[in-house]
C-alpha cells in the first residue's frame, strides 16, 4: 500500500500560527449551488439563487453574504460588519441572520 508521501504528496498537516491562519482555511462561505445574483447596479434587485429557488434580499443580507467568501470566520465577519456600518448594525442581528442562512442551507460554516 502506498502512502501520500510515497506518491510525492505532502500530508494535510499544516502549522497554524493563530486566528488569521485559521480563518483563511475555514471561514463562512456560500454552500454549493448557492450564489448571489444582481444588486451591482442601481435599481437591480439582488437575489440569492439556490437549488430551491430564488430569494429576494435586502441590502443588509447582501452585505453579509458578500463577505461569506471563506476567508472570515463568524467572529471576524461580525466585527467587520459592525465596524463599517453607518447605522450601528447590531452584532446580534448579524448572528441571527447567519444562523437562519445556515439553517436554510445557504451557508457552510466549518
């Protein structure tokens, strides 16, 4: 039986140097078959396209989902959104949306 090392592959063991390294490997991301569509131009209504159909989104939902690109964990995403919000977005509201999005199968969170 040959091993990964015999085939010239490096094993999956990686050294992590802290939270930044962890988030690059396993952050929140849209699930397979789910994508954001529209909302780039004025008057264009953003929708989430998923296997079960399309869901019209508000601006806050779009802002949250656009950051779900796999590079940020939940805490980093909430911190970024609350720091850049002009309307004092509440962290609890963001977390609640992330929970709903995950329950509906829109997000993958390792």
